[in-house]
């Protein structure tokens, strides 16, 4: 090789293969073949004039060799020199480290993970001998797969995975090896699998059969025993992920008993460490029982609930005697009180909007007659009822979530003594909406009243109070980002929608926004106090929120838009957004806590995501946020301060307490009007889905071994009984070099010689 290729450094390589450097397309190869066949055919016809058959054969052979040489010259033949490295085949050992491996093999005995560790410890010398023929690799797997070592797996270790997926673990570890490099897999597991997206039987079978085709047998070792462990467990909890406040809900729980005599047990429904209900059930021997808890939540929010069953004597696995879950308790109905000064288009469209909203429980009054109106009949003979001011604004006001005054004045209904109740209603967390008109704001005589203190606008006592000139609202910078004003997620598209809405034709004048209020939309031309007159203004007052809409013609965004063939949904979207903001929808909070998991184990690390936005709902960076966590309503276990980043976000890693219970994470930021507070409940519980079934699944392990061409054994086991694995060497190309065979004087000279000889012969035989 060195003599043939003196400049290639051939002795640096230990293997060679012939290759072609030019790879023509299929179409080019087809055309070339046709041309070559045609050339040979014409050549044969041309040689028919030669009388000697032997001369014809010799000359045709020369032409064929010349044509073949030209073809090879086009394909550019070469020798590929390779450095091939031979390896010992790999042998993969996968050890299940999910929580079911912590269960005892038999009552009072060692655990399954200890049984597995004993196998490696007792066979250390034989494993060392096996490593002379194979490269051994050790992995632990549960919800994820991690490399390990012979020293680590020879100790009992720590099995705490909440999920286990054998096919996924096999796929993950085999992905790192080339075909032919792995001799087999040693799998140590109890066969119990818990996955979020379980593999179908067909997919698993295809994997095992593919391993058989690639000569990757699985030799499975079953940890544990098929003898039933005495155990009482919460098998299943059936519930809806959401419920409505003040509405009765049902939670169905199923319990199992194995290896224990029939007995009575106490089951409880708890929340935050408090017992909501307790029942006594009869558990049969080696059977199941179920019961239903019915209760009525009285608060809105996400709550962690728990169901547990009393632990009998002899229960081998008390960790599965409880189960936690979360339910999002929402408002069934938004209780809204709507009072309109008189019937008109704006009142009609707005009241209809509230009536058709299934989440709104509406009580609506619009005034058809006032106490000043003369009536020639007795009160008891009139169908129109008297306005129940005392009942609405004294006795029942705090039961409402939202109060709406639409073009309404309190003056004629002796309501002065109730105005303080309305202010206090907003301060304590209620939502208040005042919609404009000729009886709202200054014309309604609200200047200086307690109600005025709760509004986001101040009212001037002099000057013109009403304008009927048509205008198109202009969004402010705050309005561009505020959730009330959002029709779509695209800022550009949202602004274009606002510009396309039909114009309004009524505006309350003499209003100025309070310093802490947000003006979301304003008049394009009219100014008050040197600033554009506000149309839509919002602010927070105490724990509540108030919105002022200084117009009585938003109905045109529905009726007029429909007449013009435009979208009428913008009217509904605007007012629905306003209602959500007024009732402090949790999704519209300025400070949010979130976690990927609602349940953690004692001592487990957990990431908490924090998000802060300003009053315009834009990311707020540089905000100091105080975060603390308390277990079961006790003293804070930890307090930490974080600073929000450029995107208004921060991350905090916590370690769950060692004790079980409800861990409430609480975050606070700002002060005064900017104060924000939010909570996140997290349940700390040692049990999990891995302990729902305390038995083993050796049938699964047997099927995996048989389909892949391997065998199944139960622990304890001696390695002397292991079959021989494939000890063939795996090879890998470490380096390669292409040496052209056509680009040299010998190849080109040989081609020139055959072509010249064929030409000379034809001339001599006078065949031209």
C-alpha cells in the first residue's frame, strides 16, 4: 500500500475500502447507461466489416475497456483509508429507583431496593470478571434516568421517584450507543410502572421486538415477592378540578384492603389541617370500599384537600393511607346590582349584556317614576314597585360583588344616609361602576359625597356639564396595555380596532382624573384643567376597585356597528373585561405566584415563579418582593426577599419542610395604594401514585424479557446462572481519508494507452 500510495501515509490506517468520489443523480446515471449501451452497439455494427472473428473480438474488447476507463474517470474511484477502533461490547444495568422499590419484600423485611443492592454486593467478584469481557454501565431510573456506578448500586441507595417508565428508560439509554455496540440489558425492577402518558401495549411490544432484532436481549430481575403485603390504601379519589363557592360538591373516594381481616376504618376529608368531615366505613378482607364526601366551600380560590384513612395494626405501607388534591373554587355567579336612572338605549343594551351572561346573577332596577311624580291611584293598585333603598343599600349591599350606577341620581330617593355604605362597600373589596349620563357625576349631585371619594375622577362644581358632540375616544398609554381595553393580544391590532369603533355622542364634562387614577381613554379635543377630558378612568380604592365611564352611548359599539356590518363583539368584550377587573379576577392580579407542582414530598426542592406587573399590567422590574412560607397556619418557616428582573419575573427555590401538611407561600410587594399580596398553597405529602399498588408486576418483566430474546429471574439470584452475552467486538471509525485512484500518471497513462492502441489498430485494419 505504501509503494502504491507513497504520499498517503497508508501505514497510519488499519483498514481500507474502495469508494466513488462522484455520486451522480439517478437521472444522470440512467442517461449515461443508455449512451454507453448505444456506443457499444454502434461499435459492434462498425466492426462487422472485419472478416476475422478473433480480430473483431479483440478490437471490441479494447473499445469496451476504453469506454469503461472513461466511465471510471467520471466516477472518480478512490480508496478510503480508515482508522478502525475496536471496543468491547457494552452491557447496560438499569436499576429502578422509584418509590415502590422502598416497599418491603415481606412484612418487617428488607426493601426491594435493598434486595437489589444485595445482588450487586454479593456478586462483586463476578461483576469484575464480567467487566473483562464487556464495558459495564449502571443507570438509575424513575421519572428520569441518571448514570450511576457499581459502588453506588451496591448500597441500598435512595429510591424516591414518583413515576417509573421502563420503555422510556430503555429508549433513553440506548440512544447513546450505536447499533451493535450493546450486548444486552440487565433490568432490576418490581415491574410497577406509573407514567403521566403510559405507553400503549403495541408501542412497548414493538420496542422489545426491535431489541430482539438488534440482538439486545433484556435479562430482567424481579425485585420483591408475589406474596401480598398487608396494606390499607387510598386507591382513587374522583373529583372535579373546579367548584363553585356556596355550592355543594361531592368527592368520591375508593379504598382497598389487602392481607388484612375485615375491619372498620375512619376516613376523613381535611383542608389546611382542619377536618371537614369524618366517616366510618367497613373494609372487607382483600376487597375494596368507597364513600362520598359532600360539603360546601365558602371561599374563592385554589385549595388543597386531603383524604386519609386510619392505619390498622400490621399495615406494611402506611404511606399510601392518604391522598391530596386541589380544587379551584370559583364564583358560581357574580352578584351584580344595577340601578339606572331611566330607560334608554344605553341602559337597555347594558342590562341585556348582564342578563345573558351566565356568570352574572343580576338584580336590576331602572326608574320609570320618581317620588315626585303625581299618581291618581293608590300605591297598592300600581304595578310599579317602590324603590327598596333600605333593603338594597343597607341590609343586602355587602352580598353583592358589583354595584352599577347608570345615569342615576340618588337625590330623589332619600338615599343620603346610604352613600357612606356605598363608599365602605368599595373600600372593603367591592366593585363600583358609574356610567355617565345627564343624571351622573355633577348633574347627579355627587360632588362632596362619600360616593365621590370612591370614584377615580374629581368633579368640578362650575362650567358646562354635558356635551352631545360626536367623537372617537383616544386610548392613552395606560389604556394601550390595561386589560379592560384589550380586544386582542396584538397591540397594533387592538389599537386599530379602537380606531374603527363607531363614534360616541355623549360625554360628561368637568371631570379630572385623580392623581392615583389611570385614564384609559380620553376625548380627542375637549380639555379639562388643561388636560384631555377623561372618558374611561379606573383606580383601586381600599381593597376594592372603581371605574368611571363618562358617556352614555357605548351602546353604539353594538347597535351602530351591527348596522354597518362591523363586529359587535367588541361591545361585549369591553364590558366583560371591565367586570372582570372590577371584581378583582385572580387572573388580573399584579403579583402572581406559580409552581409546576401542587404537591411535593418532605425535603424536596421546588421552584417558585414570581411575576410582578405595574398598574398598567406591564412587567415591573426592580421590585422588592417579600416571600414567606408557613406550614398549617403556623409561624413562617422561612422569609426571603427577591428582586424582579427585566421581564418582571423572579425565581425562588425552596426546600419543603420535613413535616407533612399545607404549605402556604405568601408574597407581598409595595405599600399604600401599590400594596400587593398573593398566596400559593402547596401540599407537602410523602405518599404518591407509586404506592397505590403495593404488589409487583413480574408478568410485565417476563413479557419484556421474552419478546427481546432474554430471560426473567427473581431476586435473590446468583450470577453463575447468567447466560453468556455476545462478546463480539464493536468497531467504530475514528478517522478516514480518501485517496483518488484516477488522478495519477498510471491511471491516465493506461487509459491513453488503450485508447491509442484501439485507434492504431483501426487504422491498420482500415476500419475508419
